[in-house]
C-alpha cells in the first residue's frame, strides 16, 4: 500500500497545473499562479495587525483632506480664528439686534459649544478606538449642521443656547476628534507635516467664513447669512464622511480614559504647556489675547473699520505658513 501511495503522489506532482513540488517524506511546497499567470512560491504572509503606516498614497492623503475640512468647520476658538462661525455669529446677534442682551451673556453660546466639543470628544475618542468612526461622523455632522441651521431662526436667548450651545456643541465634539486622531495613524515619517496641513483648515475657515458672512449679512440679513454658512458646512463636512477610514484595528475593551498615561512625565508636561486640553494649557492662555483683541486694537488706533476687520483675516492667512513650515522642518 505504501508504494501505491507514493506512486499516486508522484503522479499528482507531475500533473501540469497550479500545484507543484509535492514529495513524500518532506513538507510540501506549493507554487501558486498569480492573476497574470506568473508563479508565486507561496501565499503572501498575512498579519492580524494593521501593518506599518503607508506614509503617503491616495488613502493616506484622503484622511488629511478629511481632517482639513473637519478643522475647517469645528474648531471654534481664537487660536484658529476668532471670526470663525461661533464668534462671528455672536457679533451678528448684537449687530443686527436679534437679541438685546449683554455680550457677556451671548459669550456663553460659544463657551458652551466649546466646552461640549472638548468634553464630548473624550467619549467620541473612545468610540473611534472601538471602530465606530463612521457612526461618530454620521451622528456628529447632522447635529452640527442642524444646530447652526436652527440658529438662523432663533429669537429667544434660550433658543440660541439650545441650538448653538448644546446641539452644535455636541455635534462639534463628535466631528472634532477625528480631525486629530485619524490622519496621523497613516504617517510615521511625515506625520508632523500631515497634521500641519490638516490644521490649516482652521486658518482657511477663519478666512472664508467671516468674508462670506460679512457680505451676506448686508445683502440677505442675519437668517440667510447663517443658513448659507450652514449649507457650506454641510457640503464640506460630507467630504470627510465619505473619505475618512480608521486604519488601526478596533479596540473593543478598555477604559474610557486611561489615567495611567498621566503618570508619564513627558505626556503630563505636554498637556500642561501646550495641547488641545485648553483648560490646563499654559500656552493657550497667552495665545488667545491677540486673536481676541486685534480687531478692537485696530479700531482704537484709527486704522478704520474695514482694515480692522481684515487684520484678523491677515493673521489667519499668515498662520497657514506657520502650520506648514515648522512641521515640514520637524520631519527632517
């Protein structure tokens, strides 16, 4: 019987086809034909992990583009342009007489939105780690756009708080976190440059939105000016929704906040001295001042209302280079 088995195996090995090199007494080796008919010694090795970052390519730069438009629409603070939608709307509310309340009360609208954006982002960041990036964007984008649409029809203070402070704030929290967590996983050697390019979305948003709103508020009034801004947000936020994909495998288990990370001295110093965690960042306390007061300072020294308005536009335009050149050098 043993000889019969050897004979059969020998016959199999001699047959033309996709399998060759089968012999008795050793581990068989196989040759597979590729789609173009070329021989491949063995199947390519597979890995359960995501593999190394591609450091480029269409898919990687699509993530940067998606992060760019998320930053374009969601990061409403003076560092990224006091004249982005949040603060500009506050000014429009007072300038157009929609609400006759102090600026300090109206400031709570943007403050509530910013607070929710950063705090909700903690929960959304864990959801993204678990593999729910698309769900996160699917929920966050409609909430952000709907909140701003509702601002255009608000007439009472509590309505503004609910629409912009709560609804748009929750939506911004869901859409902001992917802008700083997804694209960087596609890069290792050019990560700083990729993040810097994505960050320019805030600067460009700080140029586009005030120019659009300044013109529309005179021609179409407060309501339609805000609606057009919301439509622009919708169109640009659909880009990251269609392009962004989380590269790393889902992490289904683990704490929402990994407090052990705070025991790392380097990480703790980073949080304290300059990061997105604004409540504990020393750097942000100094950076806010020029963006808040550059327009007011221009008015005080008599440069004219138009030029005072464009001072902030110029500041945002100059920050584009500041977000690209240092990261480019950092990757060298």
